[in-house]
């Protein structure tokens, strides 16, 4: 499907600098786009690629527009405009409404007529599936699951009993929502399993990445608020609460009963200890260990960059003797002090 | 289902302080329970919530019983008692015995009459499935798998060829047991795959979390002993051996051929190098790197708590120059020594 | 199936020291092998086990051959020879060619006659499946997927739309290839999803571990070159490029748009930041954070070994006050300097 730059400018509220009759029918990168494609420039790191672009037009902000060698669609938030235009130019292939003959829907479930249930999907008793929902192949929904309108489950997603999904939630393949939390009571030589009775409640517009796991609560629920975006292979333990619009990158793990505020940005491979309270607007950089509650918004770090191995070994050796080093400094200070008194 | 406090006290060996005819029919948290619910107090951190609880009764130990404003069920291990009572009050919905018409069971497999095989499950040649086993939807069992009585496989679990599961093992969704170990021999410019011929043997009462992976052995077997509890997204490489009643939290990875003793407690996101020997009764705290064998029981740590980013950057900068700092101290010590001799 | 040592020596180019008529019919470890088995010695760490082996023959190199108490098959690369012989002695059970009656293949897909499509597998529109490919139970292939000859997909693998697999690629259970990259544009209070339009292209002879995830590119493709070996639970973000014959161990995560060169060896639980360029022949040891590009081949480290908790606490306390310690040393140096001038 093609659109003129004039149509795009009007529809998406951009200022057009260039020929409004030029057509674009796809998106491309600044460096890789061929004529007919629309590129965008949002990260200043890539501005050097602007001069040589072969795109028919570029979406960018005012500051970059002057250097654009082709037609420019100017907007103060070019990346978000790009997201909307890309969705328009590259619509997903439609899914046929209805229940595939190889899906299995419990007779007590209610499935909206416009929903699409893929082959091999299994929908448990008393589930409700909203309008235009797409359930991919081989998904498994336990009993009493509620899926809000326009949700999208890719292939092989599991939703445990009682899970609630708000509207427009999107779950990637292999995600497991509602597995048992990890609760065991020590008894004798071993461990007795503590029944996990809570559910997982997920708000609207939430994204859940591939092979991410979210455990059901022990007694009360695990809660993911609206607008939260979770990347792949994230682990969310029982009774965690994640606030609105918080974004978490891949491979991060959050231990049980921790609360994370709204609008936080947690980078990849971060480990967050249980029973903490992280306030709103906290940024945590990659590979950090968060072992205490955070009550002040701001940026927190805990990762140490890798170094050449020989240097690293030396520094780690010193690190392990840091206590002794500090004591040597203390002795020197005492000596200097007495020496000063003597002179 | 409701029970009186009198019945519970008798059945679970608790001392009752309060009216034996009071009924409870569910569990709840101290803070969230309504009348009719039984709460528990096991973690002293929550003792402040006791005074205001609306639960009909609370399970707790002798030390806390005096401050309990409602009926008290007193036991020295209230959390384990809670686990048993919760299982009684909230029984899992029964699974219909038999093989679902959309399951596929190889004719050479033996399935106990009381077992339940869910829709989409695939049971390979010569498998044996014990009494009262529940195999969830879309599980895949390769050839020659043995599943002990009362095992529970949630949806979409994979068991590779020859896997053995002891009685009462519980596997969460997405777990993969018996995938090929990561073995490659360097040859010319590339790598030649080394056939992975061992199996995975899992003892009784083992829990395996969602999307956890356990590789089959290269020649001999990967072994998980009885009572081991593995959380979500754990990686267990080929030929690892984990001893009885060891508990491992989410996102931890164990490299090939490492042996972990009995009754260990390994926290989350710990990385354990290959070919190590960790003795019994070792505790490892979160985000630690275990790169040497451990022969003394005790607590080991390797994680550094995150700090505000500006402070962290300064400290990391110092860390990288730690070797130079130590040399500066050595020079000062030499100077102090010669200065002392001079005076 | 049994073979004589004479046949093995000829077929695999080894020098035989011993009776060529001795038969072996399986492989075993040095310590565990019984008569009839062939063992190997590749890691000098295990040389002590050679003397007591009960194997009928041992594959080893010239340096170890003299101490071999049984027949020896001598080769300069015994581990790679072992890999080939083990594959011959332990052939995988053949898969029946054809599409299982419980598989679902879109009429527009082309499946080679010698390919095997397992029960519950779903093959989307316009897929092409090469000769002798084995697609395991419950795999899901989206539209336009191309699978090269002799590929092996174990159970429950997902390949998103447009994925390309080179010949002989092997994917373990639960792997997800072609999930959406994690791309969101900030807009108002929340985040707008950026359509992920690229694909994943995977070269020949690539291994992908259990529950590993590889996201499709945002506009251009995510690319895994030939001969790359990825272990379990690895996360590869959108637009990453991994060069030929690079090997990556379990639980490592690679952020978006990073390029990793050829013949690299990345250990387990390493975190690699986005938009970096790692050159060829780089080795990264376990639990490292790679936060800067690397342009010099060599070994890089970033992990700190765990220590007894009491010691660790003290050292971490010192670590956090490292800046103050360095300033104390600076003050001492100034004092020593002025004191030297005074004397």
C-alpha cells in the first residue's frame, strides 16, 4: 500500500518539506532504504547517515531537517511518528476470525465472534476472549482466564488459571504467565510445597517478551499495571507489583513481593531482591544487583565493565585484599600524625 | 469446604487458643484476610500486621501467640502447617483420569488407568506413566520416558528420550528436560557436535520451574536428587549432579559436570562454573559467580549492591586503578620506613 | 552396531596400537566404561583415570598414548574423532519421512518428500522445508519460513514469519526465533510499539539451545552466521549480527544492534550492551558486562569470584568507600612530599 507524503503529513501531523505527491510504500533505514521508502532519524548517533540516504523521504525533527537531502517530514517526536506510519504501511496479515477446527475450546468459555483462535490452542473452562483477540497456535489457557479486546498472543503462550489480560496486551511466544510461585516451607529434612493460590493480573497495553515467566501470587495476586513493557526471558516472582509504563529489558529477574513503581526503566540482566520497594521514576542500568529499597528517583548502577583479562586479574586480586590495603593506609596516617607531632 | 478450628487443631497437631467451633473455609494474608479466613505469621517482619487482622484465626508460633487478637493455632513450624492446611482448604480441581482424545499416546507406552493425559500431549514409544500422574496440555515426552506416580506436568513441558521422573515431581510450563548438552569439538575452522547420549534422572518430590532447562548428559546422566526445588529459568548443563533437598532460585546457571551437594541454598542469578565440587550445606547469595570448588559449608557471596550512578561511576573508576593505588601505598610505606630510620 | 578397532582406525584416520579385531559397540567415560566400550581422553585433567579404565580402547593423542593400559586409537584431535565415532556407534533413531496426520501443513507450503513433520507441528503458508529435515512435535512455523536440508527442530520450537535456516541447523526445544524485537517509542505518558518488520536469518550448521530467544530485526534482519553455536537460554535482541563459528554459552544476553565477530568465545551469563562492535577472535569470560566495543582480539573478563560472606561484606564495604580511601592516600602523599622537603 502506498501513500503520498502529502497524505502522511496531514494524517500524522508532520510538516512536509518537499514534494507532496511523492509516494512511499514501505519503511527503511537511513543507510539501507531505496527509493520508495520512508526512513527516520531519531538517534543523533545516526545523523552522519543522513547525507547519503536514498530514501524518498525522512522523518526527523526540526534540528536535523536542514541537513536532509531528500523530502523531510518534520515532527518533534519522529520516532513515535515513525512507529505509527510503519504500522500503517506494513499492516499485519489479517487473521481469520473464528475458532480453528484444530483448536479446543471448552463449551463454557465465551469467545467473541471477531476473535481468532489458532490451531492447537486450548481454551479452558469459563474463559472469556474479547473482540478481535488473536490467540496463536498451541497457546494454552487454563480455567477462568480473561483476555481483553485486541490482545495478541503469539504461538505457544501459557496463561494459568484465573489470569486477567487487559486490552491490547501482546505476549510473545513461549511466555508463561501464572506458573506456581516458588514457595516452600522447611519441614524435617526437606521442603513442603506451599500452595500458590493467587493469580496474575495484567493491565492494558502490556507487552510480555518471549519465554518471559510471571508467577501467580501465593495468596494475593501478582500485578502488572497498564502500559508496562517486558522484554524476553524476564522472571517475575510471586506477588511482585510493577507500576504503569515501567519498561524492563531482557533477562532481568525480580524476586517475590517486590514493588516497582511507575515509569521506571530497568535495563537488562538486573537482579532485584525480594520484598523491596522501588519508587516511581527509577532508572537501573544493566547487570546491577538491587538489594535495598529505593525511595529517591534517579539513576542507579551496579555493573562493572569488563577489561582485558590480565588487567582484570590484577585488579580483582587487589579487590580481595582491599581490607588489608585500607588498614595499611590507616597505619600510614597514624605514623604521619605522630611524625608530624615529633617534628 | 469449611472446617472448624477444633478439627484443624486435631488434624494438624496445633494447640488451639480460641473457640473450637469457629469455621474457616479459605486462607488469607494477615493484612488482607476477611472473617472466615485463616492467616499465618511466620516471618517476624509481618508481626506488626497481627494486631489489625480480620482473619478468623491465625497460625503462629508460641512467641507470637500472646499478641494474637483472634483465635490462635499455635505450632512450632507455622509456615509448614499453613502449607498443609492451605492444600486442604484449596484442593486443586480434579483432572479426569484417562487419555484425552486429542492426546497422542504411542501404542507401546504404558499409561496407568488413574493417570490423566491432557489434550495435545504426545507420549512417545515405551514410556511408562504412573498412577495418578497428570500430564498437561501439549506436553511432549520422547521415547522411553518414565514418570513416577503422582507427578504433575503443567502445560507445554518437554521430556527428552529416557528421562526418569521420581514420584510426585512437579514441572511448571515450558520446562525442557533432556535437551542436548552443549558439547562441540573444535575441528578445522569450526566445531563438530559431540553426540549427547546420556539422560536426565530426577528424584522424587522435585520441583522444576517454568522455562527451566536441564540438559541430558554427554555420556553418563545428569542427575537431580530427591527433594530438590528449582525455580524458573534455571539452566542446568550436562552431567551436573544436584544433591538432595537443595533449593535454587530463579535465573541461576550451572555449567557442565559441576556437583552440588545436599541441602544447599543457591539464590537467584548465580553463575556456577563447570567441573566444580560444591559440598553439602553451602549457601550462595544472589548474583554471585562461583568459580572455584567449595569444600567448607557456610555462606558465600559475590554480588555488589547498586548505588546512585554518579557515586558508582567514581567508585568503578577507582576500582580500575586499584593496582596503581596499592602501589602508591607501597611507595608511601617505603618512604615512611626510611623516614623513620632517618629520625 | 559393533565395529572392530581396525575398521575404526582406517575409517577415522587414527593410528591403532593394539588388536585390530577387538570389537566396540558403544562409547563410555574413562572411569565408567565397561569392556566393549570406547573411551576418549582429551582433557589432561582426566589423565589420572587412564590407568584404571576398563574400556576396550581409548582414543587419545600421542602424548598420552604411552600410558594407555588398553588398545589405543591415536589421533592429534581425539575429541573431534570421538565425536564422529560416537555419532556412528549411536545413530539417532530414524524419523519416518512424511507429514504426521496430526500435523497441519498449509497447502501453499512445500515440504520435501524425505522430510519428517511431527505430530502437532504447524507449518505456515509458503514455507519451504528441505530434504531430510526433521520437525519435532508441536513446532510452529509462521509464514514464509525456509528450512534448509538436514535441519533438525526438536519439540516445541517457534520460527516467526520469514525466518531462514541454513542446512543442518539444529534447534533445541522451546527455542523462539523471530519474536518481536523490543522497540518502543516514548509518546505522552507511555510507550508506542514500533513495528518489528525484519526477519532472522540463520546460516548453516548453527546450533540453538533450549529456550533461547532470537528477536527479528526492526527494519533489517537479525543475522546468525554459519557455524555459530548458541547454548540454552541465550537472548539475542533485534538486529544483532553474530559472526561465523562464534560459540556462546548459556544465559548470555546480547542487546540490540550489537555486532559480534567471527570465532569469538563468549562464556555464560555475559551481558553485552547494545550498538557495540566486538571484533573477531574475542574471548569473554563468564558473568562479564561488556559495555564498550572491543577492537583488539584477546581475552576480556568482568566477573569477581565469590568469597565467604563475612569477608565479602567487609571488602564490599571498603569498595563503596574506595573514593575516600584514594583521597586519603593523596593526602598522605602530599604530607610525605612536604615532610621530605622539610627534612
